[in-house]
């Protein structure tokens, strides 16, 4: 059942037709009207893939196909007068090289309306991918040619009042040898079938999960749902609902970086923890270093406890030696993690944590004095050499210290993790603002049983933070155990929810 408004994905061929039939004319440097002129792109060699056997998604090894490109007149015959260049792109994916007679960079020149045996190499292509050819009015030549290219010669060659790239709208690049705009006639190939990316692919697991290879691109993820079989090949489950989005984890991927946050501006209506995602599309972005899907659309299978288990995975228990390992932490970004007192490992709220200001002249933190906002202007001045920066540096170097003004503004505090087996101690930032019952200042220096939540990253200071989802994620008493994931922060649908227990 749909949960959100699915994007209406226009067929690429439709876009090509619109591009070919709606070009405008507005002066010599703009496209001239050529109704129904078109380019034909045919795949003549290479693996095309299929729905049953799609080509692999790759960011390192290109997939290469051979194409033939023809320019056709409005009556459908070959335009033997067309000897211009066309630009080669792919949607989705990236063209990394174009090779063959007439090829120049990612452009190729047609001879008497034809370019054949052109090898096009693609990276990061996924799903239904098509190769585009478009007349953008680009005639590439050597930038250092004598005489210079028309778009770099300091002349208004087409008398439109604009001179050279980037000021003349007819200049695609500085090495363009014509200031005249193209017709923007376009054509696309038949589809190549690639696998769709999973969450780990969008998170950039090949590079450690720190950045997405699809930055600012709209992507459609493989969540495991197979419409033809009306079943899931693997599961992608909602693990947290927040005030501005939701979190999801791909349970079938062992590569790491299998969780992602989806930014929806406000709390998504009627979505619940334990719901299973069927379709999932959004724009991959980096928000202060944390990969997320912006403006997502989705459909889900609403969780019915009478039909299947909740499926939210148990949190990953972070080890002491992982707390300072950025690469290890990126593997769990947006996923459920836990700090836990167990065996030789113990956790406690940092003992140095209070609203008072450290004493001059050393500005060293003490039990109740860790506020480095010395001038009380609401922020800490990190400029090297200032008293506030010295105070903040002292707190950062102290494994027991939580800088109080940061807590007052953001509700962030430090949890200290120690392992007597290795004599190792480290700290990790946490946020318990989702719990009205927990006061970390009153608990400073005190051991707690566990702290669970989603792992957030913020590039300002390169900080990782464990954010508790609700009261269930914070277990203070050492005699109690963390709740299992099918109970913690799981809220049943209410009677006023007309999708309650529905599929």
C-alpha cells in the first residue's frame, strides 16, 4: 500500500521526443526549429542485460556497448546533409569514454548523417539505462589551435552581441568552434538493463560508506520487493521515525553501510517502525557529511504482527577500539548501534559535566564546571589562542568531559566506554533528548547498562553521535537488560489510523 506520493517517472524515450519536438528559436545562438527532426541511436554490439539477468552495477569496471547514430529528416529519411557533432550521455549513469571514427571526448561527429561502430563505456549505470545523443551545437577542436576556436577568439562571430564562452549562449565550452546554438534534436537507445542500487551502493560502501557516488542524483533503490512474484527477495525495514524523516536498513546486505536516513521535512505520516519498504526513490545528498535521501517517495508493506515478525535488526554493539575509528563507524551510519555494559566492558556518563565555567588560569574541566562559553554569548570561539578555544581543547582532551554549552544547545553529551581486558578507554557523543525521563547531568559519572540509537555523523568537528529513539533505548539500571528490537520503540498503529494492520 502506498505510503507517500510516488514520483511519476517519465519514460526516457518520451523525454527524447519532447526534446526533439519542442526546440525553440530565438536568435542565431539559440536552437532553431526543426520539427520532428530526430536522432536514432541503435545498439549494435555488447551486452544489453535483461530483467531476468541484469548487468552488474559497477563504479570501477565500465560496461561497453557499440552504437550506431543516424540523423533523420522530418519525413523519416536519412539526413545526409548532417555532418555535425552530437553529445553522448546516459540516463542514469556516466559516460566515461566514447571511441570510434569521429569521436572527440564525449562527442562524435556524424558523416553524411551517420556515425557507426562507436564504443560507449558506462559507469554507475543502473536499472533501465539508455544512451542519449543530442545536438547541442558543440564543435570541439584543440583549445590551443591557431587560429583559436570561435568560442575563444575574442570575436562576436555570430553577431548576437555576446562574445565567446561562457558569455555567448551558443558556446558549449571554450574549445567550441561555433557560436551558433544546436538544434537540441535528441534520440535515445533501447534500454540496457542493469541491477538497481541497494542502500549500501548509495551509501558508497566501495569507498567505506563515507560518501555517495550518486551525489545530487535521483536514485531508485532495490529494496528486495519483486512485484512479479509479489514477495521480497530480501527485506528493507524501517528502524526509526524521527521528526524530520525516517531510517531504513537493508537486512540482506553484508557489505556494511546498509542503513540510510531519508529526509522528509516532517515526520512521515502513518509510517511505523517495522514497516517493510517496497519501492524507494530519492535524491542522494551529503548533508554535512551524512549521506541521506532527500525528498523521498516510497511504498511500503504495513507491518501486521499477526502475519510476520517486526524484522528490525538487533543493534550493533560498538567496541572500544571502534569509537575512534572513523572508517568502522561509517559502516554503521544511520543504523542501530549500542553502547553496553557487559563482561569486561562498562559504560558511564562522563564525570566532568556541569554548567559552571572552569577556573582560571588553566581552564581545566572539573565535575560541575565544563561550560566553555566564557563570555556567555551562546557560542564557543574556537579561534586558536582564545580562552574559549583553550577551554574547549582541554575538554576534548579529557575523556570524562562534556562541554556544557554544546549540551545546552544540542543536548549532546559524552558516554565513556572502558574495557578492563585491554585497559582501553574511549568516549562517544550521545543524545538522549527523545527521553523525557533521562537527565544526563544528574547521571554524570554514573554507570548505566546500555544506550542505543541511530548513529549520526556531522562533518563540523567530524563527530559521530548515538541518538536514542525513545525511552526504551536508555537503560540506566545495571540489573535490567535492553529491550529486544521487536519491542524497543515499536508503537502499534492506533484506532484512528485507518491503515491499522492493513497490507
